[in-house]
C-alpha cells in the first residue's frame, strides 16, 4: 500500500482509492501526486484489457464471452491498482 510522502503514514485500500479522485492525504490533507515511475508503469496496465481483442479474433470467442473476459480483466486491474501506487510531494515530469 502507498505511503504519504508528507506524513509518512501508510494508507488503507479505501483511502488509496479515494485519493485517486481527490489527491489529498486523509491524514495530513496535503496534496499528493502520482510519481513519474508509477505513471510509466501504469501505462502497461492498459495492455491487459486491450490484449483480449486479438484473442477474440484468433480463438473465435463469442461477443458475450469476450465482453465477460474484458470485464474480468478490468476488474482485476482496477482491484490491484492501489497496491502498486506510489506518491510524491510534487508533480514530476514524465520524461
């Protein structure tokens, strides 16, 4: 789980999910930003749901089954997202 870079408190799963939308630490109320390293890593998370599309064509899945696979993949990606988040005190350049 991520740690607030300001107050050094470990955030819970629900606090982390809330911070994705309001980006303030619930403990110290200081603004936190997603680190550049995490933003680079998180770009690879989008590959998993998109990778199912060629599988649909290759293995001739039905549309409902393909939609189910995409839904399950998105659920897993979004569910595990808070475990890998890293914060920083300032906005870091991506490059």
